[in-house]
C-alpha cells in the first residue's frame, strides 16, 4: 500500500507539470484576491466575519464567530500571505482568530473543522505556536464530544429527540481529528474519524456513488430512519456541493490512513461527477446535477473550487489514467473560475473574489452570490497547483 502511494505520487510529479500560462493567471489571481480582501477588511465591523454580498442591493452580510463559515476568511488571508508575504494579510488573520478562538469550546456544532482547522490549522503551519496548537486540541475535543458510538457518527445538526442528523459536509471536519491524534498521541480522535467515515460510506451513498445530503439515524439504535436533502433539489438528487464534500473528504481519508477503500471511494465519487451527463464542459457544476431547469440552472462556484482542490490531491494517489484526468479537470476549473465570468472586477463584489455560488436554493438563502468558502477552496486549489512540483 505504501509503495502504491509512493509510485502514484512519483508518477504525478514526473508527468504533470503546471502550465506557464495558468501559473501566470494564478499570480494575477493572487494579486486580485489580496486587493479584494484589503477592500473587505475596510467593510468589516469589529468582531464580525464576512458571510456574503448581495450585488443587487449592495448589501454586505456578516456573521458572528459561531457561524460555520467563520474560519474561511482568516484561512484565506493566511493562504494569501503564504504566497504574497504581505504582513497586513497576516495581521488581519490574527485579529480575526483572536475573535474566533473562543469557539474551541463550542460543542453545539460539528463544523469545528471548517471553523478552526481552516484558520488555526493553517496558521500553525505558517507561524508555529503552542497557543494555536492548544486551541486546535481543544477544538478536536469539542468536536469529538458530538460522536455517538451507537450511531457511529458525529452528530451534525441538533434536532428533536430520537433524531440523529448527519450531513455529508461532516466529512470535511475529520481532518481536524486526524491532526489531533498526531499532535497528542491519543488514538481516539483517529478512531472516531475512521468510524464516522465508514458509517457514512455505508449509508450516505447510492449505488452510483452519488450522495444523499442528510441521513437521519435513530438516536437510540443507530438505525437509518430517513435519507433526504436540505440544500439540494430533491431527496434523490445529487446536490453538487455535497458531491464535492464527499470527494474531498474521502481523498483526505486515504491520505491519513492509506486504506485503499477510501481511495476507491474517492475515485468512485470522481467518476460519478466526471461522467455525469449534466456536468458542463467548463466543469463548473450546476448547483444540483438533477436541477430541473438545466441548462439554465444556476452554477455553483463553491462546489467547483472544492472539486479543483480535491482533484489536485487525488491525482497524486491515483493510477496514471485517472490521475491525468483529475489534474486536467482541476486545470479547467481553475482557468474558468479565473475568468471574468466568475472572478469579480477589482473593487466590486463586496471584496469577495468569486461570484456565482449557491448556498441553499431551497432555503432561498445565499443564492447566486459570493461565499467565503468558495474563495477559500479556490485559493487552496491555486496553491496546490502552483506548488504541485515542489512536493
């Protein structure tokens, strides 16, 4: 297994080289992104985190630190600082993390991976700190407190008694637990992550490897009570960002365990996405692969950014044919997200980088607007592409 991992990585490094034209585009993206976030800094009220911007009404919407997206703004600033070395970016990230730090004790949310690992986890790599490390350990403890061995999952949303709701998004929070085991030597975090991933693999996926958004377990027995959507078009549809969360999550599972079943799962999800007749040629997906008004359905740039970042990691672990497909898909996504169709003009869009994401169309919330996580995973994808040959 280790040899396969090594050979796949060597293949990727030897055969896939970032294109000079795309690298030039990425350099321009970084400069534009930094300018946009400098604009956003001026718009933010103290102790508030950017959430979205509504261009029709020129409304800039913010949140408190408890919102699940609170880690993406400082995380993006750190990613940009790593590339540009502008101290103002790191100063702003640190300011926001001071506000965010109290969420390390928040046991009411499953999103501590998004909130704390995307911020403090990135910060720890850029500026190692015992304080950051302890915050992350406490965050992992809080996240682990939501695990129930009867169900075999970390609870996502609190609900009425008897219900135990788990969403596919939760796969993205497991990386924090793997980090905690490496940082502390306590294997319980690792075991929780593996158990959650296995239970999700068993119950969240259809035979074609598309994913449900929400699985409702019986809190007492762990039996599946219902499979449905919240943010997708229908219970049996394939919500685009949910498919991207699964792709990214099982790629991380393989990285952290080297267990082949997770690589297989990630590649099956990739095949569902890439072979889907409703995936547009530019690889920016419709908000749901089964949206009824395709080709007029809204696109979701956030799903595309997550996909690009995931494909750039997955191609390191896969055999040559799939690896090439994943790498070039990521190139296509990066190129198209970098175009004027998705990248906002300087000084517009409330300071956000990308346009045209969909938060929850059924909930009529954050529809066809910029979103912090779209920016975050887009910049992460740019970093992974630019640094591809260095690893």
